[in-house]
C-alpha cells in the first residue's frame, strides 16, 4: 500500500478530543460590562391627547402610537368637510371629531395601563 490515505477507509479522526475553549467571553462567562437597567417608559397624558385631537382630529391618537388609526380619523374628517359642501358631511365632521377625541383619551389610558402606569 501507499502512504496516502484511501477514500475507502473513511475520514480520519484525531486520537484525542478537542481541548476546551480558553476562559473568556461567550463561553458561559459574564460580560465585562454591567447589565443594562430595564427600560422605563414615560406616561401618556390622556388630557393632552384629548386636547390635541380637539384641534386636529386624529393627532392625539397618533401621539399614542396608533398612527394608522389617527391618519384614518384625520382623512375621514377631511373627507367629511368636503361632503359638508353638499350638506351631507355634517354628521361625518362631528362624528370623526368626537371619535378622534374619545379614542385619543382612551388610547392614552390603555397605553398607561399596559405599561403599569396609573393615570
């Protein structure tokens, strides 16, 4: 036979198991920096959200982090103003205006409750 390994013999394995990795990061040892403190969240003000939606319907809802719903309220309010020209939109104008204020106030309360903040 020759000195070169044959493919028929299969792969060769080392006679000793691999050495343990050196002591250091990533091997169950703590990181060299302190743990980060838990994130704190600021409370949302239901009154401020209500006031913002009083002047611009949907703005308070957007401030509460529900941008899609806030934009829908604002767009519905704007479309209702266009329909107001033909006297059909008065219900929509009032409806979207009130809905925006109520949703902004309740949304801020829900957000505070989810984050354990009493408001």
